[in-house]
């Protein structure tokens, strides 16, 4: 017996980039529980396939996987073409795929700068362009961008990452002005440091190397940034995304919602 689902997204098509692990995996599960047909995109097809198999088994939902580097325009076009051919035009797009690299600004290379903007910001642009025309024509749709508290404030040693996430929030707010009269909402969810994610692992590594402290102490330092004294759970981020995709959130548009335990 499959679990009962909510009806808002029943049989609607939802695309989640970076949908194989961490926050993206939790978001996919939340949208699957709401009845969506899912397309999971990412660079690691084996991880995507494992999560897709789990979702099919536990939720009984339909799941397609598509290999896609969101910074590669050609791969984005191909992946979304396959998604549309399988389940039709997406009603939901969650731009979750992202990368985070840090270091002192004076040591920041152009390669890292370009990669942070390409994956985190340009990737959001490319994927959204693939779904927005059909959403506007249908006068219905949800775009949810996953940024970070780094899009709302600054973090030392994370200049390029912060710049890219601030850009995502700017894109969100501007695009929401264009879509508001068409029944399409565009919002951003900004998680604080979230457990079981590659970004936290990278932050711990950067802090450990930069401060000369152990991995355990670096993790404690990051955890202490959250007023409640714990890291955010991926399911907490997924809950916010699920609500933004519901009918009850139709009046919420152009927002940057922090899921950070009070840090922001």
C-alpha cells in the first residue's frame, strides 16, 4: 500500500535539479508525497537512479531521471526535452542544483568565480527559461529557487558563492514581477547550514583548513551559527518548498524565505 498523498500536485509534473541527494532528495520526496510526477536532474545519474527507485518503492510515484549539468545549455535543453516528452510541461520547477567553494578573496581564482556563477546563477536562468513559456501560457506554475542564507547576508571566505546566491534572489524578485499576472509564482528558499549536504561538508573543510582546527571543532563552529544550536534538516527545507507549490501559497510571490532556525 502506498502512502496517502495530498491533492495539490496530483499528476502534475515537477522537475527538481540536483534531486538525488541532500536537500534535493528531500524536496523530491515531499513533492512525490503530494502526488507529483517527478523528473530528477543532476550530474550523478547513479545517485539519481537510486533515489528514484526508493521513491517509486515507498511512494508509488512516477519518476524520471535525466543526466544534466545545469551550467551546460545544451544538456539543459536535452534534459528538459526528455522530461516534457515523458510527463508533459512541468507545473513545478525547483532549481536546487548548486555548488559551493570558498577561500580568501585575494586567493579567489577566476575559474572558481566563473563556476559559482555558472552553476548557481546561470543554471537557474537556463532551467527556468525551459519551463516558463508553458507556465505563462497555462497561467499556472511554480518556480522555487534554492538559494541560501548566503544570499541574504555575507559570509567571510565565501565571496563568489555569496555573490551567486544574491544573484538568484535578485532574479527571483525581478521575474516575479513579470509572472504575477499569469498565475505563476517565483520564490526563493534560503536554507541555513543544512545537515547531510555537500555544502556543509565543504564549509567544514574550508573552516578547518582556514582556522587550523579539527573537523569536529569546525562543525561545532558552524552549528553554533544557528540560534537553536542545530543544523537545519533537509526535510525542513522541503516542507517550505512543498508549501510554496501548494494552492494556499498562490499569493506568495517574489519572496526569499529563510529556513535557518532564526539565523536570519
